[in-house]
C-alpha cells in the first residue's frame, strides 16, 4: 500500500490545482461581474422637513449601496449628488471624487436641509449646473449616458412637469423614486419613458434598499454590445389601427432598453401584410430619438398575413451588408404577429436560425403558439411570448431581454448565469474526482 500514497497525493494535488484554477477564474469573473457603462449619474435627493433624520440616513445607505455596485472612474461612471428642500445644494460634483471610497465617504457626510420641497428647482439646477461640463459632465457628443435618480417623499411646491420635459429633451434619463405619501402623478411627470421602468414606489424609507439591485443592474452593460436588431411587424387588417399604435409604442419600449449608437445597437424595421415593406434599414438612425420618431411615422398596411414571405425577406435582405448589417455583429430578429400565417413559415424560420440569427417571436390575440415556437430560437421558452390582449404588450417588453454577450459575465442576468457557470465548474470537478478515485482503486487492485 505504501507506493499508492505518493500517487494518490500527486493526483489529489493535481485536482486541487485544477480546483484553485477554476476558483481563480470564478474570482476573475466575479470581479468583472458588472461592467457599468460610462455614465454621468446625478442623485437628486429630497431632504425636506417631512424626511426625518433617521430616514435621511437610510437614503444615504441606499446611495452608498448603488455606488458600491458601479464601475466608478474618470472614464467609467462619474457620480454627483444634489440635495434639495426649499433651496438646492450641490453636495458632490461629478468631477470631485474618482473612487468609490471617496464618494461613499462624501455621501455619509451629507446633512438634511429640512425646509420645503422645491423639486422643480432641483431638476433645473441639475440640468444647468450638476450636468454641466464645468462640474465634470462629459460632452453631449460623447457616448456617455446622462442619468438622474430623484428620491422624494412629498408633493412638490413648484412645477415639475415642464422642467422635467426639458431635462429629458436635453438627453437626461430620469428615474423617479417615491416614498410614503408621495404624489404618484408627480413621479410620472418627472420620469422618462417607459414609465414602468423609470418609476418606483416604496412604502417607507426603511425598505428603499430593496431597489438597490435594480439600479445596479440598470448601469450594467456588456463590453461588446454591438448588435443588429430588426423588427418584423405584422400590419395585417386583423390588428386594427388602434392596436397598431400600441404595437408602435411597444417597439419604442424595446428601443428604450437598447444602447443605440454608431458603435453599439443598430435597429431596422420591416412591416408586412400581404406584401413586405421595409420601413428603414439598419444603421439609418443612430440615436433613440430619431429611431422612435421613425417608428411613430410608420403607416399601417392593413391587408393579409404572409409571415413566411416576411421571414424570407428577413433572411435574404434585412441582415445583408447592403441593408446596413455589420460583419461579426450579433443579429437579432424580433417577429410580431397577431394571427395565423397565410403561407408556410417553416423553411424560412429554420433558415434564419441556421444563419445564426437570434430569433424572438411575439404573438397577440389569434396568434398561433406553434408558429411562434417554430420561429423562436432555442431555448424556445426564452424566445417566444404570447398575450391575448394588445394592452398587455408592455409586460412582454419588460420580459424580452436582448442579451448579446452570452459568454461575457456582464450580462444583465449575470448573477444567475455566473452562479450557473460556477456550479457547472464544480460539477465538472466532482466528475473528475470520481474518475480519479476509480483509477486509484484500479491501481490499488493491480499493485495488491
């Protein structure tokens, strides 16, 4: 038995080395789990007299936890904090702190102002001062997001609707968080579209921390998120004009979730009925505002439902270089229909997936689920959606996640996928250990 011990120890050492290697890989993945997209982020926090000192401390804890999940740095995310009541105070400038530790320390020192609630004044200040280049904001022409997160617990004493609209028009994405007895209509007036993604409510400051994960994920972006997305939209007569307007709003909800730019997401749109009508090709519009305006202008065809013909057009034309598609970029097709196709879809649907396109199928009303499944990529459950009512389409927009970095740990659902990858690695190690144990047992039998 003596000769076996060194052999066993050697094998165990090799397994341990492999385990350490996998753990180091896991640690490296964890370190880059959320690569925050470059953003100028300004918190606008209400410290009016209705916010008790203990509640204001909870707001600061929330801010610190969101900051902790960001990639803070001069070329990554810059953070500012505006404190307001009847007056406005620029507590933290975008240019002041370049590290998480410095930022969090500055946040802990903020004191409440404890007067009125001039929310409109605070938004105006943020737009004119906090987001100015003099205070550290990056130039409008740069590919850097501008985001404001407003936390308030009351009804403002001034007008917020018009100034919030001007801020949004200036390219600032606004999230509105309401606490307690807040006026919900005010939150909706302030927030960006889609409102479901930009308005949040919590019953009290004691539970505001539950929003931390949402805002950490909101700034999580793939480092290689270039993708070509083409919508294939059913404009048949069964949709009806009023529902077609809802479809256009749904398209724009999804566009809001994309990182649209010259180097990131490009979007094309094709409408079909008895014929196929390309509305605009990939790359024609490289910002969300122009894209959404083009979608709104789409006229309703109002004829038959030739989904197979539309799919063939998608395969043969929409993702061609002549139509603006980029080489080496992920191709995503989103097919919407409200009824059974009047022609055969099988061959074109198969060809789309064989070409490597990631296909999503969305059905409403009389859409046939078997056809949706035939169009959708694998796993089918993650790529096809159905609802009986056009008014419920916004829920599908929320669920439909166009993840284009399947091998990158910064995906929006990265925590779950990271866990799965680690579990897979551990299972592989377990199998190796079992195999090694069997080998050792065979060697023992031979030596004995």
